C-alpha cells in the first residue's frame, strides 16, 4: 500500500505539495470516488486512480532507451556540461540514472532506469555484458590486427583487454564488440594499434539493440520483451 500523494508525485504529477493541493480540491478519484485525504492509502498496482480526467499508470521501475547525441555527458548532474537527464522530459520523478557511461562525443544506445539491481547485474565485470559499436577511424587496419582483437589488446597503461570481435565494413569503418567497459576503451584499443577513432556509436548493449527509428536525442520506454531479456540475463 502507498500514500496517494506519494504515488501521484512519483508518477510525475508534481511535488508532494502540488498533489496534496489537487487532492484537497477534489481533482483525484480512486475507484470512482473523489478522495480529499492526501494520506489516503491505495494499492498502487490495482486501484484505479484518475487525475484531471486521465488514468494514472504506476510503474515501480522505469526502463528507457536513449539514442544519446554528442555533447551530453552520461551523468545525473554536471556543473559544466548538459547531461542525458536534461534530454528526458518525463520520468524524472522516478530518479532514473544512466546504466554505465558513453563518452561525451560518443553517440548511440544508452539505458536509463531506476532499477539498481538490474544496473548492477549489467555492469558487473563478472558478467561480461557485450557492447557493440560502429567505429569510424583513421589509420591502416592490418590483417594481423584481427588476431590481436581476438586475443586482447594491451592498452597504454599495460592492461590487456578481454577478447573482442571486430568486423571491417570498409577501409575506415568497423563494427567492434567488447565485453567490458574500461575508460575510453575503444579509443584506446585503436590508439594502441596506431589508429584514431573519429566517430563512435554504440548500437547494442547485451540483448538490447538500438531502435533504428529513434533519432539522436530521443528516447522511448523499453517494451516488455526487451525488459524481460535484460532481466533474464540473456547476455
């Protein structure tokens, strides 16, 4: 059971002060009855709640797919830069956060949620969740590099990456799938082989694939099948 004012605030209908005022003015119905008591207890999953003549749908957890553009940071707050949360018009009351990070100049698939357990599961190093990128680069890709990606590449700090998979599309384009998320990893992998990444876009994260209809800077709720795949660890 949940307080009515808390439920409405959680669903984005305003601050607790705002929704208390709506309730006291008789603008909220529960199961067809006008409720004037803001601490009225409801079953948030089964009771019918109507505000301003529209049904309220309660979601305990929110899962959003964002096609991240360049120029925004993957954070909930930043003193200098625009964050991915600044792109979200709805659902901020759910205290969502990005699952992992994309560099400020990297575009593509970013998952945002308030499901801490799922986020931990997806980011845990022991699970080796796949991340596939479209890469544009400068420099010569040599035939011998295929085996280096497959066996692991030594970065500038001496760390050897997990095996990865690269597929060359054209002279300066590739798809790369990695299974970890070190700082600036893709860029550093290419740099170790005397190449420079000039454009980077994440196109999948575990079983989740970027929606081709989602323009940069836009987002949508995950469908039930996508959420189920993530929760079932089909990674």
